[in-house]
């Protein structure tokens, strides 16, 4: 017998590819089971988180909500106040230790995201490595790439390919791994992003993916055009990113920030390669995302230069 229709397919796909407004606008779906309704609400609230609407999520999800929604609320709390995150992480650990809810896949996904953001990859993998959903497998690929373990990332990708080779997250994971490996794999990554751009509405995630591939291939003019389009769309993914030979690619498929930190960061790099001034993009990045890794590295380099100057003065 054929399986029942997947009422959430398009909604998930919008979230994975960064079409967050479309996800929100098209979320009024009929005939959902209770479990599907909870997943639908999680996807919608994750889309609001992507736009930085943390307080809306915090206000609307109350203490009686299902565990997956409570987990999404934890992410909103964590991101809304990065300087006071200890209590949120403490609550997260308590929930993970609870045998009644600790194995919930959305809770494990949120744990993986938060601990990855904390750069505590071992702790993240404690909760994600068992997999169970395509999102958890995709997150594992990302974590292993950040750990510079492309061999383990490739194993996770094979698992995803065995489950569904054509799944959007499988294709995205394949592109991330190709970028991490580099060389001839860059062209393969570009073709994946190009295929997305032909099948779906253009998003910041797709545009940044193509742009980073172009930079790897030395096509900086094309990369700049793509990044400026992404900046205009105000839809670049945030929160988790890769650095490939000083080029930055965001790849978390559902965390976005309307101020486009990764588009700005990629424009800084692209402008430098084109011999253009990058100061405006870097200033925007410093103003809107002072904790961004590119800002931190630039500040560290400036401090080192100042110390060097002082030592010979």
C-alpha cells in the first residue's frame, strides 16, 4: 500500500532552503494529525527564530506545550540573550537527562545546535550521533566538517544517501562536504546549488552557496553579483558556518538573520580578492554582529599589529 501523503513536505523544504517567509505564509495546512500539527508549529516558530523574532516565540509557547515546542522555545531563549545563556543550557541538560523526554528528536536537534554554537562538539555529538531523522544526520555532517573530520562526515552522508538520495538535506550535505574537500569537488557543489536555483525560488542560502563555489573557482565577479543579490533579499543563513580558505559559507538550513552576517562576511572576502574596499561591509558586520568570527579575527589581527608596532616604536 502506498504511504500516506506527506502534508509537511513543502513546509520542510522551504525551511531547509531558507524560504522562511514562504514557510510562515503557507503553514495553514488542513487535515494534520496531532503529531504533524506539532511539527508544523515547530517549523513555523523556527522560521520566526530565523528572522530574529525570538520574543514572539518565547511569548507564544507556554509551559503546557509539547516537548518539541518547548525545545524550540529553549533555542529562542538561548539566542535572545547570549550573555546570559547558562540557565538555558542548564535547563537543556536537565531535559536531556529526563528519560521521559530526553530522546525526543527535536530536543536532541536543538541540543546539537546549541552545543555546536558553544563549540562543544563532543557534547553535541552525544545527542545527535545516533541520528533518527534527516535533520540529525545533516547536523552530524556539519559537526564533523567543523571538527575537520571529513571522513566521518562522508560516512554520515552515505547514511543519508541510503535513506533518500534525493532529499533536500542529503543534497545540501553533499554540497557542504564537497566544499570541505575542495579541488574538483567544488564544481559538483556548484551544480547542486545551481540545481536548487532552477527548481526553487532563490534564497540567501542558495546564493551564498553558489557564491562560495565561485570564489573557490576564482570567479569573484560572479560571486560578488550573487552576494549582492543575497544582500538585497535579506535572507542569508546564520548561526553555523564553514570557513574554506578564508571564505565563509553559512550552512545551517533553518537559522537565519535578516541582517545577513554571512552575506556580509562573504562580501568582505570577495571584495578583498577583487581589490575593492571591504570597509563598508566589515563595518556593517561589526555593528550588527560583533561576535561574528570574522569580526573577532579582524580585531585579533588589529591587536596583534598594534602590539607589533608598539614593540618597535
